[in-house]
C-alpha cells in the first residue's frame, strides 16, 4: 500500500528517495522501511558524519504481503572535512494481496538496492551527493541526489537546498512454459525530479523549528502493468469485468511540512509535525504526528509516537466505473483512493560498550515496532464478489481495511 501523499516513519532522520512502481507493489511503507533505514543521513551544515556502521533486519507484514531483509550501512570520515558512505540491502517480497488475488497469482521475488554518497564540509557549508541503484525482476531504478547546507545568523539557522533525479525502466513479467520472464513487447520508462528547501531555526535554548518544502515532478509511464480497473458488466456473473488502467504521463506534487521540537528539563524531547500534500492528480493529504523521546537511566532511550494520515482520492480514480472506456484516464489503485490511517510506534534503544574492542567508541541496539491501521473510504474488497458472486455483486462489497505491523532491529557502532 503506497501512501501517495506521504512517507512513513523510518529510524531517526533518514534521507528519503523515490520508490518505483512494481507488480501490485509491495507497500511503500514496507519499501520505504528498507530504503530509508540505512541510506545515508543527509548532511547537517557544519558537521561531518562520524565513523559508523549499522546492521539492520526489517520486516513488514500486512494485507497479504510480507517484505523482509537485511541491510548494512558504513560511514567513514576522511580528515576533518570529508566523509563517504555506502549502503546495501535486500527486500525479499512474498505477496498474496487483494490486488494479486483479484487478477493474478501470488508471487515471490527479491529487490536489491545499493547506494554510495559523499559529504564535503567547507567553512559553514556542507555539500552532499550520492547515487542509488535499485534492481528487481521487472523494475530498474537509478537515482542521483545532491544538496548544499549553510549555517548562518550565528549558527542559529540552517538552510538546505536539495535536488534528486531518478530514471526508471519498467518491464512486465509473463509466464512462458512455466518460467517467469520479461515480456519482450513491454518496456517503459519514467523520469522523476525532486526539488527541496529546508530551513531549521533554533528559536530558544529549548525549542527548534523546521520548515520543509518539496516540489516533485514525474513524467513517463506512471501506472502499473499488472493492476486493472473494474467496470460494470451485466453480462458477467461477477457484475463487473476488468480492463487495463490508464494514467496521465505527467504528475506534479507539492508538499509543505513544519515541525517543532521542544527539549524538556528532564532530558526528554517532544516533537510535533504537520505535513500538507497536493498534486496535479487531485489528491490532497494531511499528516499529523506527535513523538516523545525519553532517556531512562544511563543506557536506555524510549521513543513513542502516534501518527494520523488522511488523503482524498485522485480525480480519475474509482472503485468501479460505469462502463469500459468511461474516461481518458481511469485507475483503481489503493494508492490513489481516499483513506485515513493511524500508526502507533514504540522504539527502545540500549547503549553499551564492548570492552575488548577498544576501537569501538560507542554502540547501540535498537528495536522498533509500528502498528498501522488503514480504513479505505472508497476502495472495496472485491474478493467478496469474486468468491461468492451469487450473494454479493461488484460494487456492493464492504470497504477494505488493512492492518500492518512493521518491525526493525538494528545495531549501530561508532568507531
């Protein structure tokens, strides 16, 4: 389930990158989970990242989809002004989601992502750049990103400008003599550009505010070659028939967000965030999040958060269309439907030392669990009519709901 107007919570403050369309995609929350977990943290002006290594295992389970796999990140400082990083991880995906069972067969596959990056500190300016390569059986994606951060006004304000460019190649899998291969008649491309502005301001000794604006543009093949629409068909016992989706070939997205972090007298911190999203497809989305971090004794840190997300449907989305060829663009994709969700998260981190490994300065072990509950407002569970068409016809099924659990366990070493 991909959230069109939002990116799900990842450990700490991680660098977001675009994610590709795929065969009845694994949820973006699951894909973001892996891709965001250990991709290099964006530069903060005036600071070069410390030498560090992270090892992670992630797992998403919900809606008939399981995504899991390992990841590793290594950051290395070279001198006082330069640092490099590298990341590798895998998604092992097993899907029998509602989309798959409606028009296809359950499947298993693996996605592999590799990335490299570098940061250079010059005075109060930090320059960052990196490259990300993602490969799966029917999708190849390459993304380059750049940013520059500047401290100013007595180091109370940090301004960051960023840009990323992604180029994707989309294929379609078919079965030939019992073997899954790429369809030689299908090969599409997509181009993604993201422009970002971030301003961080120290307001008082205990209060920090952040403002972010992001403009994104997509061009090319933006649909899924596997998903289909439903349209009313009285001649079909189900009450409907299926046809291919038709998407616009361009999309422009705007996202504004603001947050306030307040450091409490007893070492804790409280953060409130709001994000507004809109796009040229007619989607409007709102996100509210509250996060509380509390150190416990000397070694433990507990992080609890609650997050509410709501979006409206795209202008060309419908759960079921009146007839085939109803409009120029037609989609039946959960990403584009109207829904709201609540996510509850809890994270515990324990810091420890390894006496015999004196070259390791600090280490932590972290476990986090998120529970996401989604209620769709105009997307129905079509499996009801497919498996019992004599009782429930297409378009009369109950609305679909989805509960998912996200687990992350990782260890970090500073050396």
